C-alpha cells in the first residue's frame, strides 16, 4: 500500500525531526543557563567587592604601583616623603610621582602603629593630605586593645577633646588619668574616621604630639581585623577591570563540564 508506506515514512521522518528539534532546544536552554550563571556570578561578585564611590583599597594601590606596605620600612617612607617635597606635591599632586609616593606615605601612616613611624612622617603628613587623593586602610589590629569609641563627625567634639588634653596637663600624665585617655581616643578616632576638615589644623597637628605623650593608649577601629594587605577589589585607580582568574578556572570550568555531560546524555 503506497499510501501506508508513505505515512510510515513521514511519521518516522517527523519523529526524527521532532527529536532533533527537542535536543536543540534543550542544548540551547543549557547554554542559556550556563551564560546566565556566569553573568549573575560576575554581577554578584562585582557588587560584593566593588570600590565605594571611587575610593580604592590601599592593598590594590600598592599592587598597582609596585610597593609593599611594611611598617618597618622607614627608609622607603622617608624617601617617598622627600620626593613629595621636591616634586611640589603639596600644591599639585596629579603627577604619577606624587601619586605613588603619597600612597606610600599615606598607607603606612594610616596602617602602622604611630609609635614606630618616623617622626618626619607624622610632622609633614598634613602638608599633603588635603591635596593628594588617599586610599582606604585603617590602623592594623592590636591584640588585647578595646574597640575605639564611635566619633561624632558632625560636631566639634574632636577639637574639644584636644583642648581638654592641653588644658589638663595630659602631656605629662596621659596614661594614668582616665579622662585624658578617653579624650585622646576621642581625638584620635575623629582624626582617623572623619572627613578632612572636621578637626582644626591645630588639633590635627597636636594629635601627633599626644601620640607620644599617650603612648600605649590604643584601640581598634572597625575593620582592623580584616586582611587589609590583600587586594580584593575589581578595579584599579585608572578604572580598568582586574581579571577574575578564580572564576574563570573554577565556576566556568564546572559549568562547561556539566554542559558536556548533559549533552552526551542527550545525544
């Protein structure tokens, strides 16, 4: 029966075509999920590790400019300070020489124990901090120290704390008087956590004198327990994106393997 043979042939042909079409749809769906998983993972990671409003981790800046943050590297700090002075960076800090050497000075100044920093770094730091762009880092964690008090950056409590230190002879007995210790920490946290300009220039510069007078009076700032010497941000100071090698070699490889496994089962 020609008509019957034709019908069987057509049904068989259509069945093959439908099966092939179904496999193609499944393969396309898997590929779509593969791409979507990469996109969503990258987006989530970018949200988690992105820089805040253009600020950059000092660890990333150090990696980009080729220096290490080592608190005992006093010669490197002083060499950078000398270059800042000789290059006129106090009035114009836009050159690469100024940027790199300011990052060296600033990252060490903000991260390292003030008691081991060269005196010149403490004295001359504020000649440049208003002109030069800084990176993000806080004082290294000090074992056994209490948490720092939260500063009020909206009032003059930092300046009042400095006035108290001066007027109550805290320069001679800071460590033995609780009120002197408290006022010193109020001044220090305002200096470390508030925007430039919240403290007066007198209080900013006077703090470094009292860091000697109040030696041993320390506290831990928020984030000080984090690993601050490893770069985790995705962008550099120039705005270029850092390659994410971990994602490429793990998540993408796993997704590709899953795609091949499912594809083999289908075909």
